[in-house]
């Protein structure tokens, strides 16, 4: 009996964590849809790797989110897994955080997830199956205070709360919602603070995390091995903020 390959959407997949995760799902045999927003040269590179499952989309726009999900179902007729890796980062004390910064961080980290969820809710409910994984931030679940990235942490805390509420509402429809909270994971698109050797060595593990480790966590949460995991925050942070 032939079992169709899973169909997976990875957002924020032009580079960094999202790109690594997309590659791992493709290596697993999934039909992977990737998204790019503004870098046309990078979009061309993604098209070479993922072909027609490469999409230009700004998830801050709900109409573009709707069009993305509609296109995925036109191509593959289903959507089994979603890994949402969108979210800008900013470091600044609160007194230096402008209204525009708050709006941008909440828009990027929370509202892109809301728009994507609104777009895929009904078609995924109809198929009565699916897994959604959202990347949050280590430590937001315990509301630890932040000196230099309070607005970012607040936006990720809002995302964390949204995901837990989404998990309890979608579980009866066969849709599992979980989160991954990465710690310091250096990559080409990461904030320079991630590269600080002193911060990395101060972690209980004594080192930064790797893209591979986060990607493997996403694979597990999108596999049959985690079929009873709902509303889980999987910290892949080397003990950051313990």
C-alpha cells in the first residue's frame, strides 16, 4: 500500500532556523513548502531546491496568508505539518523602545502566527489531522524579566499564550499544537549577541545550540512518536534561564 508523503509548510524558511528545518523535513521525504518575503536572489535559490513549492509571501498580510494556504492545497491537496519560524528580534531597554518597535515586534512574532492559523484552520479541521509547531523563546513561559529585550520577550510571551489556547481548541479536531523554545543558536541571520562566547560558555551545557538540534526537535514534534504531545513547550536551550 502506497502511503503519500507528508506535506509540510515551513515559514521563515529563507535562512537560519527555518531553512535548516525545511531541509531536514525534505530529507525525511516530506513535500516541503518554503516561504520567502523580500530577497529575490534568495527566492531564486530556494526555487532551485524546493521547486514549485517555493512561495513569496508576507504573513503580516492576512490576505497573503490566505493565498499561501490555498496554493498549498491546490498543489498537494493537503497540509500535514506546519513549522512557523517567523519573528523579528530587537534589543533595547524599555525606555528606548518606541511605539513603532512594539507594533513591529508584535506584528512579526504574534500576528503572523494569527494570520497563518486563521488561513489554515478550516482546511486542516476538514482533514481532521495535522501538527503545528511554533518557535517561541526560551524562558517566556516563566515570565522571567528581561533587561534589554523586554518588548521581544513580551511579543513571544503573547505567542506562547496564543499557542497554548490554540492547542486546547484544536485538539478535538485532531490538530496538535506545540512550541519549541530555542536558546542561543548561532547562524548567519542570528543577532550578534548569540555569538558572544561568554554567554555561550555560561550556559549549563557550556556551549551554544546548533541548527541541527532545533531541527530534530521540530521533526520529533511532527512525527508519530509525539502523537500524544499537545500544548508542549519543548525547550532546546542548553539550560538557558534555568
